[in-house]
C-alpha cells in the first residue's frame, strides 16, 4: 500500500474472521492504447454487522473495486492480481455459475444509475418480483406479497399501487429506492451500495439508511458504501477507505480520519465537503475565506461563494398558480388523476439563483420540465422575459431553447451512447448553426477544460466514463450556447466533493460574468446554502415555504423545513476539527 496510510482497527473485531477480506486487489482494463491498471494493490477488511465506506473522486477506482469483487466488470476488465475472500471463498476465483448463486442471495448490490439498471419496458412490480423469485423459494401470492413489502421497506408511498407503474413514471429518487429494495430483498450477508442515496432527498435518505441500519443490527448484514458523501461516511460507517488514482491512501476509523485527515488528498476532500463549506459561508460575514482553507485546496476553494451575492435584477421568470395533473393508467381503460404540481407560484430575479428543494415526488423536477416546455401546463402561467412559455409558437421555440438550457439528474439518459463525447457537446452548436467545424472543436476543448476533463475525453464514449464524469459532460454541453438561464436538476448530485466544488465555482464565475440566472433543483441543502439566493420548499406538489436562503436556514417557519435541515447526514459532525 501507499506510504502514509492511517490504520485503525476495532480491537474486538481483531479476534473475528472478516466477512470480506480484500488483499492487494488489482484491476486492469484492455484499451486500444494498451492495458490500463485502474485499481492497484487495494486492501481492506469488513466484519459481520459492520459498515464500511469507500470514498474518492470520480475515476479513483472505488466503483471499479466494488464491481471487481462482484464479478461485474466490463468485458474489457479483469482482476489481474490479489484476492477477495468472502465468507472463506475467493470471489475472484469462482466460476460464473458459482458467482451468480452468491450474488443476490448472499451479496446484494445497489448500482448507482437507476435508469440504466431498470428495464423501461417492464413494470416495477415485475422487476422486483423477478429478483425475489430468482433469489428465494417464494412464488405466486407469497412472491407478490414480498414484492409489496420490499417496496414499502424501501420507503415508496402506496407500494401496492406502484406495482403496475413503469420506471419512466417514477422520479429519479423513487427509481433509486426501487434498486435499494431489490438489493435488500433477499436479506443478504453483505450489501454493496454504490452511491445508494445520491438521488434521494435527505429525509428519504435517512429512512433508507435507518432501514439499512436495521438490517445490520437484526440480521448481521454488513454494508459497503461506495459514496462521495462524507457526511454519510461519518454518520453511518465504522471504517473508511479513501481512494485516489486507484490506490488506498488512508484506511481506518471513519470518524478519526474525517476529523483528523493525514493524507493531503483526504484533507482536500474534507475541506471541500458541502456541510463544512456551508458553515464557513454562514459564519463568514467579512467575505473572506475560511481560516481552515489553505493553498493546498485553492483549486477547489469555495472562497468566492462565501461572498454575498448582490441581486439587483427584475424578475426574469414568473411562475403563477401553476398546476400539473397526470393521468395514470390503472390497467385496462381505468385511469386515475395525479396532481404533481398544485397551485405553485414564485419569481426568479435576473442574475439570481432560485433553489427548489423537497422530497422525491414533491414536484420539483416537474416544475423544471414545465418551464423547459417538455411537459404541458394543466393550468396557470409561466413567463420568461415577459413571454408566456406555455403558448410559445413553434417559430420561437428554437430561440427559447438557446436561451434556456437544462442539465438533468440522469447524465447517462441524456447522452447518446453511440455518439462521442465531443459530438454530444458540439450538438447544440450544430443544431443552432453556430461556428465552423474547427471553431466547434476548439469550443469543445475549452468546455472540457472548464469542467476539469482532459481534451482527449472528446474522443471517448459515455459508457467509458464514470457517473460523475458523465454529469460534467452534461454541464459542459449546457454551457455551449452561453444561455441566459440554466435549469439544473440535481446537476451536482453525482459528483464527488472536489469536482462538485469546482463545478459550483464555475457556475458562480459564469453567473457573475454573464449575468446568468439559475433554477436549481436539488435535495442537497449544503449546496443550496452555498449557491442560492432564494429557496422554495415543496412537498407533495405544494409550496410549503419560500423566502431567502438566509431566512429559511436560520429561521425555518415550517416543521417540514426543520425536518429537512435536521436530516442532513453528518450535519453535526466536525470535519477536520483537528486538521
């Protein structure tokens, strides 16, 4: 292992045999340019009933380590060294049939991209039931009853009524909950959860994590979290593995490491953590950088975000009494009406950032779709720069879409898997007939640099990138047309904290330089505290509370808002207190 590793073991656990023992694991991918070693000499242990978190930036090897253990590597990847002993068996040496028997029954898996891992042509009930029948002896009514129970355990409202619905009828967070339910359905010995709560709001996140905690205590289930959420790691994991460029740089007690990080990379992670950053902003009335910041983290410094954002603009966007009603099929010709947005009103001033927060299914993403004219408004009005968005004629739609650009929460679903990254980023320029092929290539390189990706990424394809890297591509593409408004739907939820800080700095720079207006849909209240001027809190399609960010965070008037603030993972943990 690398020098400077910080090891800390639970003395009681030393007498036990680890449930999972990874030793000197190496993973190699075959590429056109030769072999690439993505994981190098990774070692750690996980005991029965224990939680372990693996953290690191996108591309650090944390998800590759998990998929290697589960024998789910891409076709060009292989375990090229080391071992992974699970309950006495070396997973890297098992046959495909032996591994398929263990996977699902003894090791549950929650992948990080819900839309890519749920079949769009099968209803949710069928997909959950199929997994239950594959990993248990349950059939018929018993399997159906267990299917409803799994969805209920995962925190889905009206689980029985959701069985006939399809993935596209679920919000991103609800789809993620389905995957969590599938992963936990067989009550496995080990649950590998790759960014299991990245798409969830904090209250649902807490319920899911509490349920995983129940499994740990009642059934002795061990959990391996792959996450970029340091708050989750501090609050829910006994042990922490910090990975950087395919190697472990720090390993031991999660709270000890996050309170007193030793490796420079871990120190940078802790300094960029949103919860820590939000406290620095809150306590920094002089507009100077936090005393805890150093030259080491200058490249991801949130200093400029600590300065008060002066908003002088008139309302650019007005939402007045907007309602959206969907008709949901109940089988056959029977349909029921569902009110996703109920009489919502707010205004966004030019040059400001409005954040909309709330639980999954609260209607916040539906508001974004309505404004982007991806869905039709049932009643009410939305105006942009004095024009009614709902009644825009076709000849004005292209100009509207040039001025208003989206960044959705599911980057893989918005990128053409058959198109190169360079082509995807250049597509808006081509559609709007901007520039020459040469100038467009130059613009693509500049945009990749802005989102901290090398120019060579232009020749790669979406399936070759991590989830965080794909999200950065989506942001780069949205910036290509230099729009007036960005609609950011969970735009930084898939990013590790270092890249998240870089992207938020970038968004702040662009807003200051170009007078951009942002509609920011998010469940991450730490991000809201850092970047938004105003916030609208939604629940079940209605506005619960709306005010400036300072008013909502410092003096929330509604109990629901207070619940959201109290549910932030690791909210009370002092990151880097000894650093």
